């Protein structure tokens, strides 16, 4: 694999992690907005419960996706470090 392709892969991984963190933060802000609208009597509690449940599912999905992308990045990073060091019996320098 060339250096350019490796850089593009790490860039894509970084973008995926950033997007996941943004999604989680945006969902938390939306949940706070729902709570505020309930406090201000602009939204009934039943509708707020449904919206909060859906937003909670979105937050869990975003967290899971971000964890998968970050976990893959950590796995690849440590695997390449261990392989280059010769600890795994690979071709160390």
C-alpha cells in the first residue's frame, strides 16, 4: 500500500470519528431542547417521551458507530506497531 493511500485511509477514519462525536453532541443538544420545551409547556410529556426515546436511540447508534471506527483505528495502529517491533514474530527492523 502506498503512503498516499494510507494517509487517505487515516483521514477517512478521522472524519468518521469526528462525525460520530458531532452526532452524539448534536443529539444531546436536541434532548436538552426537548426538555426545555416541556418545561416551558410548549410540548406535552407524552410527545417528549417519544422524541427523547428516538434521540436516545440515535445517540446510542452514534456512540456504537464511533466506537467501532475508533476501535478499528486503535487495532490497526497497535497491530502495525507490534508487527514492526518484532514482538509478534514479524519482520522487525
